[in-house]
C-alpha cells in the first residue's frame, strides 16, 4: 500500500472518517431476467435513473469531507456507477486536496470480462486523493443479495472468493460490501480471523442491526474498526424499496471502534465519538452524513 502510505503516514492520533448518505433516493434501473432452470428471477443494476440529481450530492460530500478535514470518505453500495467514477477520478486529479486521503467509492454492478462472455460483479473501487485507483484494495462482493420484497429475486453476480487485505502505516485495511459484514461470521467469510484494523463497508440495507452486531464481534476478536456507509432509502425502476416512501428518513450508517458504547450517533463535524447526539436528520438538508474520529491502534501511533 505504498501509494496510500504517502497520504496516510502523517496521521498520528486518530482517523477522521466521513460516512455519506443520500437524501435523494437513488433510483436503480434493475434489469430483471428469469433464472434458467430454477424458480425466481435474477437482477443486475444497469444504471441510476436519477444520477444527474445524485451527482450534486456526491460532489457536496467530497467538498464537505475535505473542508471538515476528513481523511477517508465512504460512499454507500450501488451508488457510484463506473461512468461517474471516472468523473470523480478526474475531479480529484484536478484538485490539490490537503485533507482527504482515500475515497471508498461505494460499489456498483460491473461486467467483468468481455461482452458476451463476461459476468457481473458487485465491485468496490478505492481512490487516492489524486484520483488514481488503489487497485490492491479493490473488492468484489462475497455474497449476493435477495431483495426483501421477494426471496426469489436475487442479485445476478459472481461472488468473490477472496478478501483484499492491504497493510499500511495506520494498520491493515479491507473492504466488506453490505452482507459481507452483516453475515461475516458465516464459515465462508471469516473476517474475525483476519488481522484487519480498518474495515470500510459500503452498504444498502433497510436496517444495519446485523452489520452492527458483527462489527462488535470483529472488534472483540481482532480490534477491527468497522465504518459503514449505508443507504436505507432507494427506488428500483421508479418504485420505492427497502424503506417505504412515507416512512421517516433515518440514519443507518455507523462506526464501531469501542466497547464503551455503540458508536453510531455522531453527525456533522462533531469530533467526540463518545458522546450521544439526537437523530440529526433534517428534511431541509440537501445531504446527510456522519463524521467520526476513530483513534489509531497504539502500534500505529508509535510508528
């Protein structure tokens, strides 16, 4: 992780992490096909129908993260399509950011391989502050999603078999996409056996109780700090999904890096992670986000 260390090595006491959510519901254009030889259907997300609206929020998050002296920005799952990822890279390349070091660019369904013989994956890209990609930390999703409206509608992706681990001056880093954390204690995904210090989690789920429960177990097992950016309100082909349209918006992103309390309430530029805050969502806000100051492990502080 030599490229990242050029940005991270001067961080000495705590890592300031920005977890982004969208106040505008991403409207996912899902392509649904019958499953050959089985009941049910398969889906892939081909585009975000209201991406032009979301672009403004994405850029607002990037600018605010830099202005609030954040080191890492995490976007939710299935919210950054490949074509817009290119625009983010170009924007970062054109800027000379002083604070932001890493952008965990959510994830999206991408065709891995050529047209005709390729397969879809749910892939997370990690960007450095200069817009270049930290390919060593690229991660494909390990478990596919079944939409809650029907168990017969499943994510049509090739599930990964490997977990990317990258060492750095602040500790070992990795990525878990949504269910990969929520179901991370299954035999197939033994995150609790890995020496991960920083686990970046792009997620799209109505609730994050399972994510949070497993984050606690990972912390107790290995001291893993889990930082989850979750989008709970979406639409699929114009119809509300996960959280109903008339249900009040809630923040479901969280950070877990302490056994003293459930660290899932900090918001805005609040720097004290041990304090509890009222639910900060206001409908007048154009964007929603949380900022956490997560202390580095002792060995990182000394290095």
